[in-house]
């Protein structure tokens, strides 16, 4: 009888587009395909850690319930090293999820970060789960860097947006990868206008909260359609370009056995309150790839 190959799942970076990973995971669960190894970069690290911990059923309802104001409420500004300190987000997860360390997770898990001093790719495979995820999601200029073992770490998407290589190194024989970045530049002019609008509304909400203004003032700003890009828009769009190019290069040199590519060009980087369409896009892409996944994963 043929032995089933060890299946690795590489969940890619992509900010709010990463909620699509939940849809992908649901399709795999329904099809009876269970990855043996889970790796993630940035938002892929967050969703992957929850899945490896058996907490997807708790994560998904919370993600779906996120509203615009709830997202703003999780932001703590700090003008130094990054716009967001990340303390509120870390505290939120520490209060709700037990963190016994990566070694205690139900599946082997690893995530990718970038050493800010050397530019080296760092694989985080032990220690506190939340600290590892916090390092992996530290988008430069947006989140302040994380410090682990004396190193300042930032978003792993800078070096390895879809961590196929980490999956292979951890023993995966078949790798299913989820690429959230393939269509970042598609329809970029039309989508860029929408992204600027939503990002601007989000950050005006932050400033409104700090200055004591009512949140609805900032929410009204989200209906505007004109204006120059904000600082955040420039940072995020630049990161999109970098990740798009690096993703294509890394996947060409380190190909996965199956690549799932959700259509997410209408989801802006900071649209964390739009989980439903992102999850639906992930589900649709995984369903379309299911025959190929079965052939590769089940033999």
C-alpha cells in the first residue's frame, strides 16, 4: 500500500487579503485533506498558527465579526519605528488564546520574519506563538519591529512571501501554497482609488479617536473618492510591488506542487473588516484547485 506523502501548507503574506486563507482551509477540511506541516508569512503566520493550534473555529467568527470601528480600536499609534505599536493586538490574542509555545501546537508550525539588521530570512519554529506571529506581521513603517533573541525582526514578506522553502525544510514532500499577491497589480488604477479611500478612512478614524472626535466623522471620510495618496497608501503600495515581484521570483525558483491563487484585487491591504469576501475568494480558489490538490496530496 502506498504511503501518503507528508503534506505541507505554505500560507502567504497579504495583509487583510490573508483572511482568504480561512476559506482555503475550510475547503481542505471538507475534502478530508489534512496538512501535516503548516508554515506562514505575515498574515499567513497568524491564520496558520490558529489552524495549527486547532483554533480556527474560534478565529473565523471573530474575523467575520470585525467592523471598521473594531479594527480602529485595535490600533495603538506610536510615531517611532512604525505607526502601530501592536501592543493592543498582542494583548487581545494573549487574553483569548493560550500560548504554550510553538512546540505545543497540534501540528508542526513555522513562520518567516526578516532580520532588520542583516536582511536575513529568519525561520521561527520554537518559542511563544504570539511573539513569532507578531514578528512575522511587522510590516515596515506600519508596525514597530519585534525583538526576539536580541534581533529586531520585521515582516517576513520582505524576503519570503510564500514560505514553500520552509515547508520543504520541515519535511513536507508535497507543498500546497496560497499566493495572495499574484494579482496585486491587476486593475491597479481602479483598485488603487478604492484602496486609498478605505485606508484614508481607517487612519482618519485613528486620529479621530486620539483627538476625541466622533468616529462617524472619520467614517464619512471613507466615502470620499478623490485626493492624493496618504503616507500609509505609499508604504502599502510600495510593499505590494516588492511582495509581488519577490513572490513570483521565489515561486519560480522554489515551486510548490499546487498553488492556490484567490482573486483579491478588490480587497485593500487594510480592509480587515471585509473578511466575508476575502474568505469567499479563498474558498472559491481552493474549490477550483481541488482536483489538482487531491492528485498531488493523495496520490
